[in-house]
C-alpha cells in the first residue's frame, strides 16, 4: 500500500508541476504574439504579416499547452478515486484532454501556418489582387474561429470532469475542485463566444478569467502535492 501511495504522490507532483509550468509559460510566450484588435482584420492581418517570430511563437504556444494538458492527463493516474462515477469522470476527462490537444494542434496549423501564409500573400500582392487575397485570409480566419471554438469546448469538458474527480478524492481541499469547475466553465464560454463572434473582447475577457483561475487552483494543487508527507497521503481540512 505504501508503494502505491508513493506512486500517487509522485504522479500528483508531476501533474501539478506540469499544469502550472505550462500555464505560466503559455502566458509569457503569448505576450510575444503580434497584437491588435483581433476582429479588425485589415489592421491585425498587417501586424501578422509583419511579424518575424510568428512561427516560433506558435510552436512555443503548442509546447506550453502540451505541457499543461500532459499535467491534466497525469491527474488520471495521480488521484485516489474512490467511486465508480469519479473513475469514469477521470477516464472521460483524460480522453477529453487528449482530444483538446489534438484540436489545439489543428488551431495552430490553421493560425500558425495557413493564416500566416495567407496574410503574407495579401500584404505583398499587387493592388488588383488584394481583395481576393484578403478574402482568402478571412476565410482561413473564420476556420480558425471554428477550430478554436471546439478546442475550447473539449478543454472545458476535460477540466470540468477532472473537477468532479478532485471533488471525490479524500485528500484534496474542496475549493480546488470548485475553482477547477469555474475554470472549465470559462473555457466553455470561450468556445461559445469564439464560434459566435470570433476573437472579441468578450472572448479575451474569458481567456484572462481562465488564466487567473487556473493560476490559483494550479498553485494550490502544487502546494498540496509538495506538502504531502512521505508517510502517506494526508487528508487536509476541507
């Protein structure tokens, strides 16, 4: 029994570390992303075309999200689930996390590669071709909206399912699960808004809310994981 608990504790520490590291690095890398009002396509496309680090930023974003989702997936192995409902929630949560990563790869293939090539072609096109090139870039942008929408839905479902799992564990402070649930809801809001109106201010606000809530529950989970005694899994007060 002691070896199983040691494995759970080690897995939890890995999970919490990957989650927080991925989230923090993602925020830092995204600060390098070309800015502007994302739904103002003429202005923002010009900024995208001028960006010399576009590819590097998007590769960095994918690596950061992969770290974060690897941490979420690792929760499936780390948590001492007691009920059949929580076990199934963990299985579906792990599957949703993998799905979210695959969809995020699709988002960055559209945004980081296809859209960049389209805006470059638009920016350098002769005046007579600019309207057609711009229309092509907008079509790719709208495809990105759709990909982002369903990636956000998948991620929101994954986080909500793992919130159920964390709520059912003996050692986890219950507010961590509540915060995870709130984070999952912000991702669902992002998914709806991205599909309905693109990268609007409402979408940006939902992103910031998710990042702030994530920072709190991920830090709390990391502290709990590293404060566990080597003699076994303690049950902190709820």
